């Protein structure tokens, strides 16, 4: 066991504070990673505040959040073959899974039917709580560690491990590419990655944002078009025009109005988690054989594919770097931000 410094929420809704805890002794396939940067994801805030109690079996406190981890390998155990000391690596939302169920066998460990072990607020196979990336180091099985391309800076690469793969996976699954019209709803942490990735995949990209305030940013990131959803004209102009809409917004909205923007066989994919249930009319869906779907992060293989794709295209996240001491202030800002 080794003492590790981190930042934890002592109880739901309490501010995060310094916390000393134990990381396990490396098992034979484990990699020890010195964490250089960790992204602040909106789901960190939901979990640290106990807001996902309805989705999760339990909320485990003290909780060390953080699942957008970027760092450097400082030690490898005897049977590790994939990584060596000094490698730039990342860890995303989960650190293990059953490895044998149908989902795991399809490289879709995030949908493990037995038990995906979440990077924090989970329990490992010894029933010990897992602690995330708001800490100085982490010990992870090499099969659940990702390689970060040499040309990507570790700080801006960190959010790729959650925000990046959350957008990449549905874009790939629903075939965003040349000749496809893709809309991204929202231009926050998730949405801005969707714009960059869909553009790099050579789809025609439209941002649907509340106002035109972020239009210049959207265009800089690769959007071909930018529309304000506060303007009713937008829905007339864009009726039945998209193959794929990725919805990154968790605020309330008129879902049926957005379905009307999908063309025949178009799909809207939900990647954010709205607080309330989604009210859906059947008619807007069936008139053009439209689909409403959901997607959650990605498996290890696809996450590595996404990182390599980002390396090849020089894509990383737009970030603001803060010291961990300011994490509570950052939480207030993220929780209050419009998408
Ligand atoms: Zn996340
Ligand atoms: Zn499994």
C-alpha cells in the first residue's frame, strides 16, 4: 500500500478538501501512474454532490473524483508488457471490467453486463472503494490504461478521456463522415469536442446553440454552420436536414422540435443526462423513421483509436488549467455554466 495525497468530498455536498488515502500495491499487470493533470467533468460534480444516487448503487464518501486522467508511468509490475517507465498515459472512466461478458468481448467494456469498475465512486474486485484522478498517483491494470500520443500536451489531452470519447463513439457508431450532416447541440465541454471531431471526420457540422454568442468559437473549431435555437426561424430553416444530431445539453428543451430537424432515418443521440425524463411524442419520430438513442463513453479499444485519431489531427480540448486548491470554485463555475 502507498499513501497518496488527493482531494475528496468528505460527504455529499461538502466542499472538496485534502485527503490522504492508500493506493493498492501493484498487482502483476499493474502500472503506477504519476498524475500530471485531471479534467473536471460535470459528472464529477453530480457524483460528489450525491446527485446521481438514483442511477448508482451507492455514493461512496469520502469521494476522490476525477476520470480524465493524464500522467506519466513511474513503475510497472512484472507482467506488464504494454507500457514502460516514462510513457505518457491516460485513464478514463473505468479501470476494470469482467472481461468475459458479451459487451466486454466486443470491446465495449463501458457496457459490461457484470461489473465495470468505475475509476472512482466504485468498488474494485476486493470491494475496496476506487479513488479518482484528483490525486497524485493511481495504480491501474495495463489493459485499462490508454497511450497518449507524443504530440498532444497532457493537460489538453486529459479531457479526451471522457469528453472526447463521449463524442467520438457516437460519431463513429452513427457513421459521421463525408457527405453526412451532423448537428451538435451545445458548445460546452462535450459540444466543443463534438465539433472538432465531427469536422476532422469530414462531416458537415452545424452547431445548435442557445444564442450566437459562441459563433466565432464554433467556426474556429470547425463548424460549417452555427444557428441560435432561441430563434424559431432556425427550426423552419433546418427542418428534416440532419443525418445525426448529438445532444450534449442536459437542460430542459422541446425534444419534439429537435426531432423535426432529422431527415429520413436520422438519429438523435443523447450523451448528456437531463435531470428530468425526456418527453417524446411518437409522431415526430415515426413520420420519418427517426430514432432517439443514447451513448455512453467508449471501450478501451475505441478510446485508444480516438486518442490516435486526435494525435493524427492535432486535436485536444480547449482548457483552462487551475491548481487543485481552486477545485471548489471551478465546481461552482461548471455547475453554473450554460451549455
Ligand atoms: Zn466525465
Ligand atoms: Zn463484462
